[in-house]
């Protein structure tokens, strides 16, 4: 990733702060706990895009480049706040426990194969996107790994992303690395690194354990200290190492 991009982003998003020209972890802007947990109203840019300004601008550049190579990048999901994530979480929790008769802990384990605990989603940050190619005709769910693999409708789009997304600052988060734990491979989920790296750095300084234990959505009463510690280690931190 180009250092120039980092410096530009940092100075632009810090407004009143004086940012020295040399970039270090101490130059990161401050993010509030509510902002990091998706509970604060933040400025989002782009109709149907909904990203922080610099991420939005870079996304538009990537979309243009993809378009000239024959792909129509379609946003499936971008910013999502805490309350939206809580709705997703509770809907799944009820389906697995009430409808399917699962015990709370196995139900929670099943939810966190693909969905985050509210307050821990990278989609809360306005930096992360789930994208597909709008051109191929696709039936059923679009966000399934097979559709991005050999013979799938997004095979060529994924190859294009492998080749080009990082030039625009967008990095795959949940990679296909076999030793990786936490969330399963998500070939559609990219993160705008120049902002999400400092946000993750700030996030890691929070007492996530204590914050989650204070929450009161369905199932949260079953979160043990050990469970949350493992979740932080595996689901929040076992990602593409470039994004740490
Ligand atoms: Zn995602």
C-alpha cells in the first residue's frame, strides 16, 4: 500500500489535529467507543454506497476501473449500524433456537460462522464492503464462496479483484488461508485499509469483553468470558494480516 495514500487520508480525516508528516500509530485520529461499535451517526457518502469519504472516493475509482474491464461492481452491503446488526443477530438466534430447537451455545456458534456479534462488525466502520459483479445472471444467494470460484458466475470478477483491488486500498478480510480461524472465507468482503487499519487499532484498545457483557440483545446472556476472548482472537483478529 502506498504511504502517500495513508498520509492523505489521515490528514483529511483529522481536521483540527496537527498531523506530522511522518506516519506512525500515534498519528491515528481518535475514534469514540460508540463510533467503533456502530452506535454513532457518521457522515456517509454516495447514494447506495454509504462509506466514509475517502473510502467512497476510492471505491468510485475502483468501480470505474472495473467497468472499463467489463465488470459492474454492485454493492450488496456496506455500512451497517449496531442496531441493524442486532436485528440480524436476533433473527438468526430465534431461528436457530426457537425454530430449529438448538441450544443457545451451539446456536451462537452457528451464527458466528458468518455473522458478527452486534458492536463487533467491521461494517460498523463505513470502510468495509460486500460486492459482486452485477452483469452475470445469478440465481439464489449471491454471497456464497462457490459463486466466486472456478465455474462460478463471479470467477473472473474475483480474479480481477485479486489483481486490482489493493491498488485502490481495498483488501480481502476473511481470506481462504486454511489455517485461519474465525469467520469463514468471504471472497466478497473487502476493507478500505487506509481507514480500517487505524480503526481496528483503536478498536483493539477498547475493553471489548466488558462492553459486550453490558449489552442486552437475545443470547448475549450466554456470552462467557472465555467465549468472548476466543471470539476476539479468532473472529476479530484472525484476518488478512495486512489489515492488522
Ligand atoms: Zn461483509
